[in-house]
C-alpha cells in the first residue's frame, strides 16, 4: 500500500458543512461522517489539525446581527466556531479519536488557550488539535485562520473542505458553465478573484509557499484521496 503524501495537515472545515441538509446548526449524521473520514487519515499516521468555521450557527442568528457593529458580530461568529469545535471534539471522542480544542479567545472554563508549542506537541502525540475562535481578531475569516495556523504548526498543506469540489473559473453555484481547475497558481487565483478562499488567506499561503487543496466535504472518501496525493479537487500551488 502506498504511503500518505503528507505527514502533517491543516484541515479547514466549513461551518456550513456541519449543517448537512438542515437550515442551520449541527447535523448529527453529517458530523459523524466527517469525523470518521478524519479518523481514516489519522489511522494512516497523518497528524491532523483542524480549523472550524462558524457559518452554520452564525447564519441562524444573522437576522439579529443585521445592522450590528461589525466587530461585535465578528466576535459572535468566533464564539460560534468554538461551539462547533466542541461539537467536533465530542463527535471525535465518540469514535475513539483523541482531540483537543484550543481557542484563540480566552474562555478557559470551556477550552484551553491557543499555545503553539502545545498544539505541536499534541500533534506529535497523535492527537487531533481543533483550533476554535479563528484568529481571535474581528475582520478576519476562518480561512485566514487556517492559513495562519497551518504556517505556525509547519503543516505541509492546507486542505479546505467546502461545499464545492474545487476551484472553478467562476462560482459554480451561480454559473453552470464554470469549469474546475485541477491546479491553479496562487497568483492566478488572486488576480482572477476566484473567491473560493479569501485573498488574505491566499496571499499568506503564497508568501510561505504553503499549498492549498480544495475539495468537497460532501464527497465520501475525498479527504483520503487528497491525503494519498491522488487527483481530487483543486490544488493551489506557488
Ligand atoms: N471560482 C470559484 N470556484 C469555486 N467556488 C467558488 C468560486 N467563486 C465563488 N465560489 C463559492 O465559494 C464557496 C466556498 O467559499 P466559502 O463561502 O468561503 O466557503 P466555506 O464556508 O467553506 O469557507 C462555494 O460554495 C462557491 O459557491
Ligand atoms: O479570525 C476570525 C475568524 C472568524 N471570524 C468571524 O467568525 C465568522 C465565522 O467564520 P467563517 O465565516 O469563516 O466560517 P465558515 O464560512 O467557514 O463557516 C466569520 O464570519 C467572522 O464573523 C472573525 O471575526 N475572525
């Protein structure tokens, strides 16, 4: 059997991916399936750190957030990611995966603070580390948090699990003619404003030469294929 292409990865899970077919919140069957796919790659010996989004919960409160001060809304969004991180940790525990949550905002009764050295140690011990609260700063996204934490923990790749199966020439949700790239350079993704990841995240990864893989969370077995270096989704490369 061939070996995984990566030893350490940073997996960005979209909050909305946890909704399944629900309107918002966390869908039990969906989260269980996602963690079992993560377990498959952990069982291959891959060290996995996760940055989780918050769109599934924040969308539910979005009407209330309308007209709100942006920074306040962003802090609420970050707290939503902490809830997802806890749900993810719990779901991992249920299938025998040992996971730790670290939060970029201090809420020590709930989660330990982000400490880089400790996160790396956990990874070396074979535990999954889930980073909650994004970067801890308003006006950023969890995609940027994924790029940042990916660099900090020396991940070999940032893998974005999202609602579409790669980077397209245009938004495939609105343009049925859009074509998927197998690979694309950072410069092209940034200048063409392809949206699948925000420009701050793309620029950070470009400058540190940290590749990004974009694949669909809805496609069973896709994560493992990416890990095995097989052709799946889109690779964004320097
Ligand atoms: N060029 C493109 N290629 C792929 N997806 C795109 C593109 N432009 C816009 N999108 C949209 O970007 C979405 C993924 O980005 P985002 O909303 O940041 O996801 P996430 O919640 O997973 O972080 C997709 O659902 C897709 O509809
Ligand atoms: O470093 C960060 C990360 C996230 N957020 C807030 O948290 C929300 C949830 O994150 P995101 O939208 O990236 O989640 P996803 O789309 O992946 O579910 C964002 O909309 C922001 O309001 C933030 O302010 N700073």
